[in-house]
C-alpha cells in the first residue's frame, strides 16, 4: 500500500496537520509519513499533547509507529484495524485534552463496537478549544450528523499545572447525515461563565460585568472550583442561536486585569455576532473532518483562514472528497462533496 507523504510546515505549520492525518489514517487504513512537524511553531516537533495523540491513536488501532518521541519532527504511522474498547491516557502536563479527544474520536466512529476515552491534562488551554466549547458547540453538531457522543468534563485543568480530566463515550455510526449550516437564526440567549479555582470569585464577577457592559444583558454563571483544581481563571462568553451555539473563551493570567480578559472575550463574541455568519473561525475548522466523513455538507463562516485551507488539503489527501469555497467581502461558504458526486 502506498504511503501518504505530508509536510508539517504547510500553511501555519501547526499540529492540526498531524492530528487530522492520524484520524484519517486510522479510518482509511492508509499509512503516512510526516516531516517538519509543527515547523511553524516556536517549539517545533512533538510536544506532550501531540505525543499523547499519537500514542492514543496507536492504541486504538495497533499501529506501527516510528518517531514517537518528544521533540521529534518526523513520524511514520502504519495503522491496523480500529478496535472499540475503554481507553485511558494521561498527557502528563497541561497539554490539551480536547485536541487529543478530537484526534481519536473520529476513528472510534468506525470501530467494531462502543468505546470510552478518558484523557487527563489541560481542559482550558490557550490556543486550544476549551472543554465547554466541545460540549456546547461541537458536540451538538456532531450528533446531528448521526454520531452517538457524550463528552463530560470531570475535572478542570488549567495551565501550567494541568490535572484536568475529560471522558467521552461513543459508538460506531450506523448512518451518516449531512450537515448544512448557512443560516443561524436570531440570537436566543447570550451568557457569560466566569470560572475560578484558587482565585478570588470577585475576579470572575468583574469579568462578567465588564463583558455585559459591552455585549448587553448576559445570563451569568459563576463557577467557583476547589482551590486544588487551580490556580486558574477563564471567562467564557456563550451565544446561543437556533442552529448553533458558539463559545468564546479567554484565560486569565497573573498580572492581567480582569477587564482586559473580558474585553478580549467580548470583542471576539461581538465580531461574530455582528458578522451574521452561523459558524465562527475555530468551529468551522473542527467541522471539516466529520463533514467530509459524512460525504457532503456545507457551512458559512467568517473567514477562510490558512489553517482551514491546510486542513482541507490534508483531508483531500486521504478521502475521495473535494472542498469548494465561495467568498464574499464578509463571509465564505465552504462545501464538501464526494469526487464522484
């Protein structure tokens, strides 16, 4: 069988190229080799969370792997059959649990039986979707495609300590349904969730109040966690529409005023709200793979990012599908169809 050769420096040169390749290699049975892994990042090569994704992928399909070491910029991955079962992996740092879950879950939709996947590490990280995003935004849309999926946040984990835990339960997909998200309907609810662990609750209150001053009335939820789950702070802004729920998060940091954290989250939420697009930049990228697996679908988003284009190219290398883009001044419509469709 021919191997697919990938260049990890393509586009933004991030870890998504590797994660998408792992998912699709497991599903299709096609082996791949990747060089220059995460060449566009400050610390290139495999970090702990990427290494855990490789190890988790290898575990569910009995893959032969070469190059799976911390810092490695090259990897060979030859998959075997995907097996259902109960899997548990620890990142061993504050690396993102959500990114590991999103790597392995698509393969388990093609397994020989139901599965559970428990990952420990970071749940609310910079530069990664927080657990709340997967549960509130991504999961409902994946379920609409015919996937059985239940994701739970068991324990919060913040950078740099980690210590969080997530549990996902899933099963093979019996019948895929296409997803088309080109309208979102009128805003039904907007809310703010202030999360603190080992940080004064007043910090979260100030963040939510500041966000409300910029976005209008918000349903507020204060989430005060045990101090041993911290220290940590994150502000989540939730916009709920009939067709989609979007979540915008900003992590609080020592020395950064609560008002600045709130301003950043509110700005992102306001830009999305005013755009009229049903899907935000980050959610759009995370819908590409399951949409391609269903064989067809479309969505309208705010921007055609380099990250999204690169992900489309990796998917097209493994699957007989093609993506199309229709751009206007303010939005872009992304659609996928089978090559012979």
